[in-house]
C-alpha cells in the first residue's frame, strides 16, 4: 500500500509536465527564432576540427553544450526545425527533473 504523501508530488509532477508541454509543444517545428539560424549554421560538423571548435569556440559567449546539441540535431534532422524543438523540450524536461532531484537531495520536501 502506498502512503498518501506519494500521490501529491506525482500529481504535481504530471501537472507540471502537462503545463510545460502545453506551453512549448505548439511551437515545436514552427521554425527557428532569432539567432537560432546562426547557431545551426555555425555548428555544422564535417571534420574533427569542427568537433574541437564546438568545445573551444566562443562566438561572444561560451555554450559548448548548446553548440553540441545543435550539431547533433543538424546531423540527425538536417535543417528541419521540428527535431531541434523536440530536443529543446526534452532538455527542458530533463532540467526540471534535475531541479526536482536537487531540491529533494537538499532535503526540501512537500508540506502536504
């Protein structure tokens, strides 16, 4: 038998997931925004030098993880924006899970 305390966090997590998908889902695949086109173009990997550049290039600010995900998305999806949007949604959900895990590991608990 499960305790009554386990249900509210699960319900809250499902509600948060539903809200995030409702907010970000409709925009997936609708195209690139602002500087995304430049990022996708700059992170085309065709050689080992390009792979090295993902880690060391700054382009005004240092974001190697973003550059790597753009390069991987471009390799998988080409220039179709849908795949990039799915990757961004997945990264958002993973970040939310990581934040929840951090909160729990720091001893923050639900008050219900």
